[in-house]
C-alpha cells in the first residue's frame, strides 16, 4: 500500500465512522487528526480532509462532502476492500500504518488516566510518527541543523531518533523527537534516552513538536538533561507473563 493509498484509507475511515472514529484513535477534533495523520503519512493535513470529504456523500454523517463531484475510481476501490470493516477492525488497519517497530511506544505522552491504554497507544504511535516526519521535512530550515546530513536511527534503539552528520569531519549530533497535542504538556524520556542525553550533553537535542490540535510548531532544547527543563525520575514496575513448555 502506497502512502497515497494510506491517506485515502484514512479519509475513508473518518468519513465512515466520523466522531466515533476520532475517539477510537484518541483524537478530540478532526483538525488534530488531520494534522497528525497528514504529517505521519508524509502528506498535507488537508489531503486527509479532502479524501474524507470525497467519501462523505456515501455515508450517513452530518457533512455533505463533495456532493457534485463523482467519486474517483481509485478511491472507490478502497471502499470495496475496507468499506465493510467494523470500527475495531478499521481502526486496527489505520494504526498498523505506523506500527513500524517495537521501540516507538513512548512517543507522545498521554496521562495514564486520560484515556484507555489502547487509545493512548494509537495516538502516541500516530503523533510520534507525525513529529518525526515533521522534523525530517523541516530540519534544514533549522539553523542548528541546516548544514548537516540526516540519518534515521528510529529502528536502531540507540537512545535517539536521528543522527546528524556535519559537512566535514567532526562529531555527529543526536536528535530525539517528541510530539504533543497541545502547546504545553508532559514529555517523558526513556531511561536509555535520558542516559544518552546525559552522556552526549551539548551534542544531544530534544526537539518537541507541539500543538497538533491546531497548528504544529517546534521547540529545540540542546543538552536537555543539564538544561532548564528539570526532569523528575518516574519508576514503574511492569509484570510480564510468559508461558513455557517442554518439547
């Protein structure tokens, strides 16, 4: 499935399930959902909205959509494939677009008591990927990174998301990216990220993409562990169950 296909399917999902679909993925507004999925699927937020509007006349929702515009053939093909899916089935399809690794479960921070864990996981996954793509598409506009070459390390589990190499010989910079729904919120770093930031100091940057609920913008914090952010240690015990047999 191409990125355009995924954007079409996301538009179909929101058209069919409307507000219920938003809630299932942990979003509170279409603007937030379009921002997050638009960036995460390497498109514009309006692309998700446009596909939703194209499908709207086919479903009983309060919007009229593109009533006078015929549905495009390549869009209708996705109705035949996914149109009969239930909300849990379809939301699992959309979430699967972003489940690229097992390390990406700590992206956007949501309080444990705010929404159930399944919904929190879906929104963290989507917003985290959106923040990463936001950075990838804009890092050359940021003065501290404009001359560097980017290496994606999100799948390497090295304590940061991106490694930036200078144009000539020299040490790399490490960038960890986080995403937030609002203009302010709680940010967590894993112990590995925190320890890596402490070791690299001035070469480690925490980049926070904020305000996905309206118009995203970013803040850059160099040397965040020893800067002015003031982290508090948070320790939780996790019970893990396994099953064993002899064969």
